[in-house]
């Protein structure tokens, strides 16, 4: 089974193009992390933390009754995969980290936090699209049809217009701590034992090239692919990007379940958080 985990302000549908391809050979699960998409909003903003998210993932896997998974994670989803892969008796047998690494610089965190702020209401879907095109400008190649999908699944109808799909309070907890250079995950990286594919946007400030190089040096055999023209984070919607992920997952020993085990597309979009 393949689990695709979205970024901080993303949702399960970000992986629709990738999931359509991967589901030809495997069961694919794309959860909405708590506070996003169709999942519940949590009681307090400070409940949105990695400890909570990892507990939710463990509950999801137990509910699905799976012992081993291949993990594809973008940004926050990549860090969740890293932390899960670093645990003893981890269920992860292969890991794809899309544009995030063992160190996330302070300035990059500030930019992510800035992109989370949005108007409380948008008068039209056209205004939602303009906002998403600005905040997702670094995602790389996205077709017009894919933009339409991002807008459709990235907003919900409310009285007086539209609002973004995620709990606006998550912006409160992504603010970086003062007097720290960034977030460190080197301890987790050194404990990972499964095959890893690192994907980096050519112009990414979240996953600097020196961090990627240091990760490869520290863990020989790690694969590194750079997506030309992209920043943070490559959308994984273009055919070459999808082919790269598919080839790695299959080569690393995953995607062996037959698609007939889960009819249609085998993509789960509703992951109920606690709230």
C-alpha cells in the first residue's frame, strides 16, 4: 500500500494525478491531515502538531489493517514520513520526501507561515484561484485542468462566498521560534533504514542543496532528484515527476499489491481528525 501525505496547507486531492497512476498497481491512500480538507478541525490550534499527526497515522494504519507501506510525503507530509520511518519497527518500507529535508531554515519557515494567511472570505472561485496561483507559484508545471482541480478541492462554499479548505488557526502554530536557525531532523534521518528518494525543487529554499547533499553523504544509497524550474514544492503532477516516483516505489519493493484488492482508484480522501 502507498500512503501519500500532503503539505502543511494541502489536502488529499493534491495527489490525484499521482494516485491515478500508482493505483494501477497498488492500493493508494491519500489522507486529509486533521484540520484540512474533509477532516475535522481540532479543539485548539496547538493540537496541530507532529505528535498528534503521527498518532492519527498510526490509527489510520491500524484501521486499514496494514503492516507495511510505501510513503510519499510533500513538505510536512515528508517530515511525517521521516519521523515514522525513524521509529523502531516502522511500517515504512520505502520513503519519498518531496522538497523537505533534515534541516528546514528559519527564513523558509517564515515564508511558509506567510503563505498560510488568507482572506476570511473570497467572493468567487476566480479570487480563490488567484490566491492559490500566488501561494503555489513554486510548484512547477501545472496544467489548467489541474489548476481547476486545485481550486475546486482547495475551497469550500460558505455564506457570502468561499473560504479555503483548512482551519485558519494552523497559521498560528507554524510561526518559527525566535533565535533558532530552523528545524532540525538529523537525529531522525540517521535512524532511517529504508530506501529513500529525495526530491528537490531547483529553486527551493525549504530544502537547500547543501542539506540534500549532506543527507546523501550521511546515508549512502539515498537517491536524489532535482526538478528543474520548481521551488517549494514540486507538484508531482507532471508525467516525468509521476514516473520518477512510480519507478522508485516499484524498485524499492513496494506497489506489489494488485489493484483489484481495492476497486476503482483506491484513494481515501476523508481522514477524520480528532476534534
